[in-house]
C-alpha cells in the first residue's frame, strides 16, 4: 500500500547495476550554517537526507552514520550527562546494579539526537519517494566507543585470557559478550 508520498515499498525498482554513490549526508548537512540545530529536528534532518540523495542521484536515503548516537543513548541510561558522552569511557565493567538500572530504563525516551534521527527516517518513508535506509551500530563497534583502549583486551581475549584473569578482558566481555 502506498504511503502518503505515493511510495509503494512492495514495488521498488532495483538499484541499477554498477551504481556508485558517496554516503554524503554528513557532507550536505555541514554545508548548512545551522547544522547543530538540524540534527535535533527530525523533519529538517530528513530534508537534508533527501537533499543528499538528490545531489548524488540515488533512490536510497542514507541517514547520518554517527556512532555516537547509540553510545549517547546507552550512556544516558547509565546517567552519564550528554556533555560528557563523547569523552566518556568505562574504566571498569558495569556492576549488576548498573545493568539493572539500564534494564529498568528500557522504555525511557531517546535522547534528542537519537529521536531526531528516527524521525528523519520516518520523514523519508512517509513524505518522499526515496527508499528509507536505517542503520545501527554493531556490538563490536559500540564496544570500541565504550572503552578507552579496547585493542589490548581484545587481543588478550583472543589469546585465551579470561575476565577472571584480567580486568580489561572482563570489561571487554561485559561490553561485547562472546557467543556461547
């Protein structure tokens, strides 16, 4: 069924073979003098995404890829102030109490930038004929944003060192649990 913009997701044309395009939403965003305000307004952010798709001649509306969004959302639930998110790294594995607090906040509102990101994808889906693309950071990438130096604990875990033997490996395990 077509949405309000006449876009029918069941009748999409395939992307032409050999299509190459930059993921330029961030580039287009920063051409705007008010980029800091745009990222807080879903409709305007969606319009920037639409502008980027038009500029690069693609039917795909690729949103901003900002690894800080999921980090900000998670750390908000840990009580880390927004102004400290970019510089924040865990120095120890979260306690069971910390994890219970985060689990209890699962239904809390998203931080403003996260909500604007979601609203921008909604704008694309409901008000344009572009194909909305959504994405989320993977657990490994998120872990690297949560630890100051993830490389050594990753290497140690790869060599068989356990969390019981090394606090860095324990923290790595808490941030990115190995499959059982």
